[in-house]
């Protein structure tokens, strides 16, 4: 049987901006750079293009009213514009992150998050993104709400789950697919612990994959590790994800262009699902 082509996603924006010296205070975090360092945001995008990624996520993870104030829509549109200009002819995803903390599902507004996810989804759709990526939302109710509102725009919707509660991943993924997600991934889990999660995404009838984080610094995969050695270690882990059927791979916090370049060299394809 011929294996489906692997689509290589880009890597993180926030930790890469921080590595390049941009101060990213909470709650705006990476959204600060849309105004403060737009040339660096563009440079990060271009570096992922050069690395071989074919799907590029605009810096809209924190362009929320509650995070950046009344200019949230302007900033979201600006982030999409930067991505589009920096990655011409590539697919651009609009990021829809959690309303609160990525690692605190207990802080999620849950169903009450619907209005805020709806407004961002609509702004990103109007800005012309190719797909909407609901990512790193740790609460199962909130992520489903985000997927529902994204899918209602008519724009292709992907979801990348960040499972913080044991035993919920498969059911959450199934619910998201039923709500309109056309691809399912996991992200911001340590690369060394990602394979069992990827395996749970098989058999849902949609493409699946992962973009993991670098884990602890001592693992030597990212952060301050030697980029070449860390990228090789990440590639070796991603090999197992692809062997399990993953066709979407990229990088998350602590990885960077070197990691994406290794993925593109090993798996790269110009095709998208």
C-alpha cells in the first residue's frame, strides 16, 4: 500500500521570538510582536519557509480581546497579513488558542467561551486564511466549542489537542471530527511522550499527526541544545509518528527552523490534505 504524503507544518512562533530577544509578557505573549517586532515575526515565517514547511500558522494565538484589548481584530488581521506576505503561495492557518492557560483546563470558560471563539474565527476567515487551527486548548468542552465555531465559517478546520486529563484524548478527537474538524493532531506535549497519543488518533477517518514540544532541556531536543543534534533527535521521534500513520508533522515550543528542516528533508511533500 502506498503511504500518504506527509505534510510538514512550521514550528513555534512564541518561543522562537523569545529566542531572538523579543520580550513577550503575559497575557498578550506572542501577540506583542505583531506591533513591537513585525519584521522579526516575518523573519520567523521566512525561516520556516526556507526550512521546507508548507503550512504556516499566523501569529494569532493570543489575538483575543481579553489578552490584547480592543485592538484584537486589527492585530489578528495584521498577523495574517504578515504570514501571507512572508509565505507566499503557502497555506496559511489562523491559530485559535485557549482563552486562558494552555496548562490549566480548570480555568477554561468552557461553553461560555463560544462568543469569543466565534468572533476570532469570523475575523480570521474574513482575513483570508486557508484553514483555521484550534490548538493547545486543554479543556474538552472549550476545544469542541472552538471547532464548532471555526467549522461554521466554512473555512477548513483542523484541531490540535493538548490533553491534560488522562483518558480523554480519543473521545475528544472523535467529537471534534464529528463537529467538522478535517484533521486532528496533538501538540505541545513533550516529543519523547507523543507517540502513544498519536496512536490514539488513528482510525478517525481524517488525517492526523503531531507537532510536539522539546520537552525538558535535559532531553537535548531543543531550547538551548545544539540545534543540529536536537533536530536529529526530534526527527527520530517523528519517524515513529509517521510509522503509526501520521501525515501531518511540525514543531512546537522549544523547537525551531532546524527541526522543521530535518522533517522536511525526511518527509517533505508539496501536497496538502
